[in-house]
């Protein structure tokens, strides 16, 4: 889908604050309310805007540990990658999961209350999934940049 300058501005503004009323959004992007609303509606119908959510500060809700886990499946496990992926999707601690190339098969971004909670998740759930051969966990000490905004310029 080709995006014009107004649609790009709309996307940039909504990525910063999806709760903007249409009139305010229209003012910020240089349109009147009706054409702005039609563009937002089209962006949603076309699947460019997939959903609108509230972003929650993980530390404010007690999720102080931020871990990146690389998972390698054994040969038998690779044959059942869909099964592993389905299991990962059911774990609320896993915020993001990617199939990757290289030594490992998956990269997971995981949050937990603390390292003890992650250890419990690691031993009682993640490592018990069928086909898991190896897990390499890396704890993030501090966050330098975190954004959900895509560069739509």
C-alpha cells in the first residue's frame, strides 16, 4: 500500500498517542476532521493499523526482570517447530518471539517479577517444552531505548 504524506503523519502521530481525538489528530497533520477520519478508517481496514493499545510500564506493574532467551531445539524438536511456537504464544511472560537464523532457533523477550520468578519460568515451563536442547538467557541490566513507533517518514 502506498502511503501519502498525510497518512505517514497520521501514523506517526497515532504511534505517539493513539487516544488523540480525530479533531486534534487532523489539526496536527494538516487536514480537516472528515478526511482525516476517512484516512484512519482506511488505514485500519487495510491492516496498516492493526490495533490501538495502551503501553504499560513493566516496572510499575512489578515486572522488574527483562530477559532475552535464545532457544535451540534438537533435531526432533525442529520437526515440531509449530508445536513449540504455539506453546510459546501461550506464555504471558513471553512478550516477543522470533524464529532466527544461526546457532539458535528462537529469540524470546521475556519479563518476570524478578530473577527468581524467571528461574521458575525457565525450569518449570520453558525448559520442559518438547524438543528444547539449549537455552541461553541474557538479563538486561538497563534499557537504553524502547519504542513501538515505526519510522514511517
